[in-house]
C-alpha cells in the first residue's frame, strides 16, 4: 500500500513543550524503515509548518481558547494534505504533536467519504467546548468540534459545519471526563467504552459491539485517532496528561488488531507522545511498536 507520513509538530493545543519534538524523534528511531519493512511504498511528507505564537498572545484571538488562529491554520493545511493523500490512493499516518491535529486530519477524511466514522482511543473525551473546558486547551475540544459542538471557529475548520455525525463516533478507553463532556455524551447518545466497561466486559465485547454498530450505521470508512494516553502510564509515561489504570499491552492490541482487520480503517493519527517526559525512550519504542503493528496489517 502507498503510505504518506505527515508530521505535525504542534504543541499549541496542549500548551506544553516537548510534544513538538515527537515526529522527528520517531523518524530518528527508524520510522520509515519500519513501514517499508512490510513492502509498503512509504513517503515522508515532512513536518507541517506551525506558526510561532508568543506565550503572552495565547488568548489574543479568544478569551477561552489558547492559540486559536495558529491551530486553525495548521488544521486547514493538514486537512487538505490528508484529503489529497486519500485522493491519491494512499493511507495517511499523521504523527503528532498534540490531539488538536485531529480537527484537521478527520476533516480531510470527512471530505473524502460521506459514510465515515471516527474511533477515538483516548483517556479523555476531547469533547469539551470553549464554555466547558477547564483549561482552554484546544486538544480537549477537537472531537467535540468535529461533531459540530462548540465555537464556530473550530467547527468551521476546512469546511462549514460538523464533519461527523455524533452517532458515528466511538470513544474508547476513557477514564477522565469533565462534567460538560459527560452531559454531551448522554445528550448525543455517543458510543462510549470507558475503561470500566473494558474491564467489566472485556476488549472482545467492545470490538464486537463497535463492529455491529458500524454495520448498522453502514460505515465503510473509519478515521482512527490514537492518543498514547489511552495506554497505561507504565507503558507510555511520555505524555502530558497521564491518567492511571489505562490499557495494558494485551488490551490495546486486542482492540486495534481486530479493528484493523475490518479493513475499514482509512487513516491514522498517533498523538500526544512527548519525548521530554519519556523514560528511557519507553514511549518512543511503544509508538514505533504501534506503527509496526498497524503497518503490518495494512
Ligand atoms: Mn486526546
């Protein structure tokens, strides 16, 4: 398969330094060699430009959303690049950077397919709005905005309006939700599989339930957005918003392997790995292992 790697050295959505170093760090540890090892035609499209913004100007465009203009700009460009990649018959692997980039990547996929859904693997909901967000960090608003919730500036990135039907969104691995997110999940009837459900019913149940709903909703194309904080901090300590009691290695691959085997996954984000917070490259190796695992199945 043709695979395009797109680096997005974005840290403005999490407002914490370090995560912008991730794409190059993963390259240095053998990213392209790993992908090409499976016979793929892989191209490294480099890193997207992230406009510099001074810390003192972070609220200059919006009182409750940090670095709004720069994040919108990066995501517009990312969306177009993902759209072009899919149009060219290639599979986009988007390497973050923080999870605000999901706004752009999923918007690019949404323009490519009408019958599309999103699987968002994350310790958090990422469905805050500027009103409900306790931090003003846009990485916690990305999935909400894709569903049309929150500020127009985010909802209308790349194209006007929501990019995905909330019924086509699957939120997996959550264990830290803000009050506003809990309300929205209930109101929109979002398919959510928190860690409590994964532990109670098992990962195989979650996979089967999602596959059933995909069929029911006639979803033929999925954007898979993986936040490394979905993993237990023991496996991925190098990330900015760690939450205890995350996915074990077996649970993680027990989920993603059968999801990949559906052949419905059309694009991938891998986000929130922060080299500055890592312990002996443990998280870096995990990220490479995930890429190895995924590209072996494409
Ligand atoms: Mn996230």
